[in-house]
C-alpha cells in the first residue's frame, strides 16, 4: 500500500469514487506546487494530508477561474463559482467531482467551512486589484485576500478550539510571505501589468514604474528591493511564533514553510538586480537539507 493510500485510509476516505477525486486533486496540486505536495506527504500526519490537498486544490481552482479572461468574464465566473460552492455547502452534496473532496473535508473539519466562505468573499479583492497607492492599501490587501487564502490550509494545521492567537500569528507570517512573493515575482507581475510595490514606497526611493518595467539596475532600485526584503524578513522572524501555536505533529511542516521562505529571501538578496528579470529560487541543496531535517523530526514524533 502506498503512503497516499494509507493517508486516505487514515483520513477516513474509503469510497472508491471519492478516493479517485482526492487522487486527481493531488496530481493537480503537484503540478503547480510540487514541493508543497511532497513536504505535506512527508511531514504531516497521514490523516491530515488529504484534507490539506483538498483545501489547496480548491484555492487553486478558485484562483484559476478568476485569473482567466477579461474582467467582466472573470467577475461573472466568480459569481457563478460562489453560488455553486455555497449551494453545495448548504445542501451538503455536489455533482462536481472537483468539489466532492472539499465537502468531505469540511465534514471532517467543520471549521474549514468558514475559511472557504471567507476566501470566496475575499476573491473580489483580487479581481479589483490595480496596484497599491500606499502601504496601508497593501496591508488592507493582506487582510482582505492573502490571509483568508492562507487560512484555508493553515486552519487545518492550527490548534483545536479558539484560534484567535494563532490567526494573529498567521497574519504576521502571511504579511511576510506575501511581501516576499511580491518582490520575488516582480518581473512576472510587471509583465502581466501588475505593479505590487506601493506607489508611495516607489516615490520615497525615487524609483518609477518605468525603471522596474525596463529592468534598470539602478542603485535606488537595489535599495528599494533590499528594503522590501528587510521588511519581509522582519515579519518572517516575528511570524515564527506560529510554530509554537500549532500541535506538535504539524510543527515540522510549519517550520519547513518558514524555512523555505528564508531560503527564497536569501536567494533574492544574492542578486537583487536579477529580480528585475526573473524570480529567485532557493538553493536545491539547502532546500533538501531543510526537508530532511524536518522529516527526521516528523518521524521521531510518530515514534
């Protein structure tokens, strides 16, 4: 029996059709988040893995629907999708094989329902995104979109009962992760017409949008990128408090997520000018060592 089959058994997923639905979603998630799928399978308790896959697949499908086509079409797709998901949750049934795992995971983890609805409501925030005038607008985006999206999976890893302190720590972490993503994906976002650096931050550094779009490797641009990474690193250090707030069995996975972000930040700092042309990737050897350390910790926890 494969590790994935054992995970389905541990999660109580026995129906053959439902197992096939979860398996298909696992393959989908692996295509765009291979490292996360691998880490979840190695570091999380078997019973948790299928539910994490279902939450991640739902988030990816929602993002894909809202990222494709002209704005009017995306807005209509968002409305249809919200009706389908909320209707399925209310009826506790669906004929959509892409939603069957989600409904099953909601039944196993009732708090997931609230996170699903929060994320659906937040989707409009990303649809309307045109850039940030100020840092305050960026922070509102983190509250309105980034955090609800993160909590889809993070809610499954958190403590039972009151998650107020845990959610606050997740907010600090996702501020770091979102800022790091925006810096690291700067070239890709600009190519798609999205400028994710607040206008007031650009102005303070004397950098223009054209400087970034034309990949001008100027001292002021490097200073700007370095400051953004500094802010991400400070928030990442503070967000490390989240590790102690999750059950011990989930800590290897959470430490791995934090560690990968640290490696991405280090890779970005190694050549700031290159961020104007491409995203930085963590050193493969360092990433494998991180995964290996946390895998050994996870095995010790399982006895």
